[in-house]
């Protein structure tokens, strides 16, 4: 087993509930990914509403595209936990990843909230773990910069 991981935390200048209202939607996810990537989703699933999202089983297969055009990976999306306003825990498989765990948490903070993405992944090709870690971390930092543009904020440097 070759697990790799990292986390990225930002202070956002908006209330936690306002941030959640955006980041818990597929439109919000795709805005964070833009312009580099996009994720497909069924039209009837556009938000992480625990009343309509089954937990612990595959929700749908999302094709991950370069831009909005070229599919290069997929995510068999499984949500283990959805806590409205506080975050979610995804444990999925992908074409490229034997396991993919993405936990996003939101916590109140002075002047807004803190948003943390914690990623743990196991590539299907073990040798790709070390080079993928900095690439994926850079991509999540890109996602956070997109959130900074929307809500104001800055990354909290972690040691």
C-alpha cells in the first residue's frame, strides 16, 4: 500500500454558511476547478444535500475533463459523510487512483471561516505517488486561490 497525502487550509472572508452554499454545489466545484479541469455530473444531482444524496455508495461516475472538453480520468464518487455547513468526507476510486479520500471541513474563524481540504490517495501505479503529491497539492492550492477570489482570503501556511 502506497498512501500519500497533504492538506491545504485557507481563511476565507465570508461566513461559513455562505461558503458552504457555494462549495457544496457542482457549479461551485467546477468554478474551483476552472479553467484547468471540470467534472461532469447528472443534472438531478447539483448539490450535496444529505436528504437526497445516498451515503456510503456510489453516487455517480464523474468524468474529469481537461478544460471542459477532454476526459482523462473518472471519479466513482462516494460520499461517506455530509454535514451541511461543516463539510464532507468523500472516499472514492478513480481510474488513476486505487483510493481517493477528500475531506473538506469548514470552521468559524474571526472575520469569516477556515476551509481545509485534506487529501489521502493511493495511485494504481505506486511509483506515481511521489510525483503526484506535489502536483495534486498545487492543484488544490489553485482551488483555494479560486475561493480567495470569490470570498476574499488567503492560504494559511502549514508546516
